[in-house]
C-alpha cells in the first residue's frame, strides 16, 4: 500500500521525532529544566534584548495601522492576500483593542503620559519583559510547529490516547500533545498549538476551549520561580505534585460543567463533530494511529509548504496576539496595582479561609483573585506572610487558577478560539473554587 511506503514512514518518523525533541524534551540548564524551543528563544532574547521593546512597539503600531485601514476599506481590503485579509480585517471591538495597544506601547516606550501606564509594574512589565519573551517564543514555536502538526504525530497520538483523553477529559487523543506541550514546555506554546489545530478543523469549539483553559499551565521552570519568590524552593516535589493533583481534578470537572459544557461542539466551519479517532474493530490503537499518521505525512510534499505554514504561524501570533496581550494585560495590571478592587473582591473569602484554618486569612484573601490580572502577583503579595503553609497554598493556587490576563488570558482572546472575557472570568472563579480546597487539604497534610 502507498500509505505504508518506506518514504512515508521516514516522512512521519523523522519530523515527528524532531518535533517531540524541540517541544517536549526536558533540557537541563543552570536555572533548571526547559525545552529546546524555549532555550533557543532565550538565547535570541539575550542577544537582541536591547532592541525588543522597539521591535514590539513597531509591530503593535503596524498592526493598528493595517487593522484600521482594513476596517475603513471594508472586506475588499487585502483581497489579493487572503491571509492578511483574515489577519487584519476584524470587528470594531478588536480594531479599538489594537489601537489602544498601540497607544499603550508608545506611552511605555517613550515614557509619556501618566506614569501608572508606563512604569515597570504595569505597561513596562508588558512591553519590556513579557512581550520580549512572546516575540522570540512565537518566532521559534511558530516556525517549528509544523513538525508537530503536519507530519502525522498528532494523528498517531490521537489513536493511542483516545481511550484516555475522551473518557477523562472529553477530548480527542491528539489533545494529549497540546496538554503535554504546556505542562512540560510553556502555556503559550500550548495555546498556539491548540489554536492552530482549531483553525484547521481538528478541534471543535468546545474542545479548543477546554484545552486552552484547562491545560495551558505555566512551565515547570516558572513554578520553581514562584517557589523561590515565596521562599519554598526546597518543597518543589510536593509542590508540583499538589499542582498535578489539583489541576488533574479540575481538568476532569471543568469540561462537564458550564460554561465549557455548553459551548457548541461544532468545528470552526459550523459542522458537527465527527469521531475521526474511532478505532475500527480490525485495528489496535497503535496500528490505527500509525496508519492515520502515514496518511497525514503523505500529504506533505514540499519544504516550501513547511516554511510558509511556519511563517504564517509567526505573523498570526506577532500581529494577532501580542497587541491583545498589551492592551488587556496593561489594563488588568493597572487595576491590580492602583485600585483596591481585588482586595475588595477578596474580603468575602476571609471567613471561608478561616474555616479552612489557613493562617493570616485576611492577607491570603487579598491574593485570591488578583491572580486574574497576573499570576505572579499573588506570590509577590504573600511573600511577607510568616506562615509557610499560607505561602504554599497561595503559590500553588496561583498556578492552578491558570487564567491570567497578562499572558494566557490575553493570548486566548487574541486567537480564534471562541472564548470571551466573560468566559475567562467565570472559568477563573470556578477553578479557584475547585482547586483551593484540594490544595488546602494537601497543605495541611504536608505541614
């Protein structure tokens, strides 16, 4: 059979192994473990660090100019370039968002206007730190993403992992790769991969929403950074096991309750979901996955397509996502830093935390919801609390809450994944309600 030819087997195996290495291999470094993609991104970031803020400001300004031009010019704008038309012709809401991002970027780079917009704890943190990382990460992740998506790797895992992912998390087997890319690598890579699969019709709206809001966890390395902030780095193993347990239980529950359970189970083109991973009686999970992988690999016939797809991934993230992160992230962090909103919202939780016998309940309550703005803020605010158990609980909760607007939340809003700001806020609250009791019980056992 043609699909089992030696050339197709090689075409599946070699690029897939490269993809697994680049996106999932735990690479030891002086700071801990990372993945090759993140390591390459870090090297480039270090080499051009002094220019990245300027580069990102230019990218965001160009996005705003092209988007406003496309909006004023109508649907015929960029009609000779369908990819650019799809990228820049958007609704008025996103047009205004991109314009606001450009205003913020200019204010931060030139340090003009109110200081609360551009200082290092608000807009400066976004433009001069987070967007640096996103720029280089999107460059390498976008370029090499076709190794994971174009040569059959996801089809192979789809067959093997179907009987695990579908009953536990109501997801297709291929979602195991997205999930692992987040847990081992970085949340941004997981969101990028999920969005790409959704746009290509492999995930339904509900499945894409579940993966991006349930498995886009920060990397193992960053959890160590959080532990160092709260002075508990010696407890890394029990800390990460706590995150795995609480996050796993939340991942089991979230797809079964609103808002995720009520999302349309249709593909991006409106068609109903089809179980393309159903294993025939004559096949095993391995042979079925292998056969589908070879069929997918057979479709790749040129390197040009590989690089074109990679280039589109990069531009889609640079122009489509980073302005949203800049706009929503800056607003969220300004609210967290300069208003008592999150402290007020946390006050009703004081009696609950006291009932859970968490020391310094009042101080802990102020951190419960502020993580929606940025997931590092709870660790910063709880650092001065003397009780190790409280610092442990808040640090673990900040990771398992998962949704924060300065990165993951902004990223999701910038993609085609059909999740709104309201959805993100509700999911954040539900995840808090699910994981806080679990983490607290484990913490009381440990301490």
